[in-house]
C-alpha cells in the first residue's frame, strides 16, 4: 500500500473547515458543538465509503471497522480526536484520525478499528480525555453528570444527541480482550523532531503531570505613601516564585533529552489597580516530567522554596496540589513493533517521551499501547500556525501498515 498524501491533505482541510471561527483565527471545535459533530460525521461517512461498519459507544466515541472484521474479533485500535482548543491548529488530534482512516482505505483487510475519542482537550468541560475515561470506566456517570460546559450542560446532557448514554456505559465498557493493542498517531507538539530533521518517532512514555494553585496574601496599600520597606506586596512575591519555578525546571533536567517543564499559565492579581500595592496574587503551576523521582523531588523543592519566599516578605501562602497524573510507560512490545516496521521500510524511529497528555495515557494501563509522533514545524501547537508535513503523515500510515499487519 502507498498512502495517498493528497487525500490525507484533503481530509485535514475538510475537517479544518468545520470550525466555529474563521480560519484566519484558527480552528475551534468544542466537543458536542455543531462543528465537532460535522467533523465526526465526515469521518463516519468517509469510513462508510471505504466499506467500514461504524458505531458510537455510550461514551460518545466513534468506532469503525472493515466489513470483514466482526465487532467480536480482536483488532488493533487506532485513532485520536477531532475536538480542538479554542482557535487551535489543523493537525492536533486530526492527524491520528486521518492516518487511521487512510489505513482503512488503502488496506481494507487490516485488523484495525478506527476510533475518534470524544472530548480529549478538556477545554469544553474542564477535564480532558472524557471519552476515553468514560469508556475505560475511570469516570462514572455521576462524575460525568457533574462536568459542565459554558452553556451549563453536563457531559451527559450535551452528549445525549451524539450517542452518550449513561445507561449503556457499564455494558459497553472497554474490554482488553477485544484488542491486540492501541497505536495513536499524533503530532509531536514540540520541536525536537523538527529541529533534528526527523519525520517520526516512537513514544515510549507519557510524562506525569502535577498541577497546583498558589495564593499569596499580603496587604493592599497606597502605592504612593507606603515605603518600600513597609510593603507586603503579593505580586512581587509571586514574581519571585515564578522566576524560581522557571529556574527549577532547568535545574531538575537530566540530559538534553529530558523535557521536564514547569509552567505558570494563569496569574490573577487583586485589586489590580495602577495605584494600589497588590494585596493578593493567585497563580497556577503545571509541572511535568517523565521521571516520578523528578516529580517528587521537584514538588518538595517548590513547596519549601515558595514558603520561604512568602515568609521573607511577610506573606501568607496557600499552596494546593490540584491534580496528579502519574508517568505512563508505554508498551515495550508495541514500541518495538513500530521500530521494526520502520526498519523494514528504511525509516529510523528514535525514542521520545510525550510532554502532553493523550487518550493513550488512559488506555495504556489496560491494553498494550504506544504512540507514533509526527514532527511539528518549530514545535508550534494549539495555534493556527501549527503545521506537520503531509508526507510525514503518509509515512506514519506506512509504518502503521507494516506494524499492524505483521
């Protein structure tokens, strides 16, 4: 089989056209929105045109299999998602979906089941990977009912017209016995492959993530009459903390390939007035690493140092861990299968870890799983400038064919 790069490009452009925003502003497909549904319908209709049977499970995930492969037969699961962040790029998630679709078109006897996971990004309901979590049974119907979108609808309410059915969740729960394994193709969303001129890589682990909220409380006071020695400036304290966190991430790294990162993504200052010393500063911390030991060591250091910064300025501090997702090692056998497939078609596949979370992280504890990364131009993602070369995506399809047919 030779993957059709032009057809892959048409698929990507077609799905990009289903957006709540003009292309110049990026691509927006909140889960269960009309644009998201049109994108899912496009994939469904394309799979049916390729001779596949389709179904939607109780969690809202779309599945497609070749007509000759019964739903009871074991298959390789392959796919990703079509929901997007607000004004995101064309390739995030979509690359894995169209790669699986192209595999089914060009290799109709493949023991492959395409899947389009619902609500991977987490921007619609405030928590990511809901379709895979609900299918895997790690989120209950009650927990899904508590998650709300901006319209005030729960995941169950908003998803009902799109196949979500809490009454069938238990009956249709993911069964490892139905699958040989899972391979998700995804754009790297980092610059390492692009910088090295390598089109693809095997993902051996998905980094762990810990998130925190930090509040510093000082005293709001007059900006003109309060001397520098008499200030309890919460924002100045936050700035000291943020600068330290950036340095801590660099200090924790082990070698050039370590992508340990710390990000302060949100900062809220009160009273936020030009002539008032800030009395309160709230910020978030996102800490990721492929090493559980680094996560433990880093948390201990950040807690100690931030407390010292606060004390030195007479500030009260509240630091709360809000999320802890462990490092997810991917299956050595499936990773090896991908590497060997690459060797057979003269493609070198280096090993990398994923700094971003993916649906694969949810299913990897339940079934042998791996990921195949496609290089991202300059590492840009979640941005309209996101770009991966279509010939690299076609090459990923070739690797899939070699790996999953063996």
